[in-house]
C-alpha cells in the first residue's frame, strides 16, 4: 500500500510475527542524518499485518514531520 509518499510492505518473519518495510514511493532513498537508506524495516513483531501497517504509518508521519522541520530550519537559516 502507498501512504503519504511511502510504499509499505508487510512480511511475516516467523509464525504470526508481522513486520513492515517502508520505502519512498518515488524510489529515492530516505536520508536520515546524512545516511542514505533504500528502505527501512520499522517497528516490532506484530500479531497481524494490519498492526504492522499502522505502526509503519506512525513512523512515516514522524519522518515526514521531521523532514518538514529540517526544511523549515534550513529556509530560516538562509533568510
């Protein structure tokens, strides 16, 4: 599924241990503190794929908020 510019992929790693990976929908890497990641495995082992997806959405919201704050600080610094 695609959520707010990210592709969320769930997978089962062990019986009823669901995880999620996220990557940008445009396939560009996610940059965190100058480090490039093609995709990120997020969260914990959840009992069902829907819980893994909801956790991934929370992480995506945090990443998007963090990026917006960085862009705002960058614009303010150059004003």
